[in-house]
C-alpha cells in the first residue's frame, strides 16, 4: 500500500496534467518536465482561490 499523501500527490499531478493539456500541449509538456525534475505540485491547485471567492467579492486572501 502507498501512503495516503503519495496517492493524493499522484492524483493531483494527473488532474493538473489533464487540465494543462486542455489549455495547450506546450503547457502540459512543461508541467511534465517539472514533475520529472522532482518538483511537487503547489499546495493550492489552480482555480481553488477563485472558486472560494466566487460568492464573496469583498473577501481578501493572504496565502502564506
């Protein structure tokens, strides 16, 4: 069995690659190269902040 964090990391990478491939093949290739270099995906995936703010136009977000 794989640790849960490893499994979640793999799922996040696959989701990010699919999303990047929808935008452009070049972006997906750059992302694959980044993952092969050993870099991890960001802790806050693309679009999460926008999703959280969609019904709160006056909210402020500080990411530390």
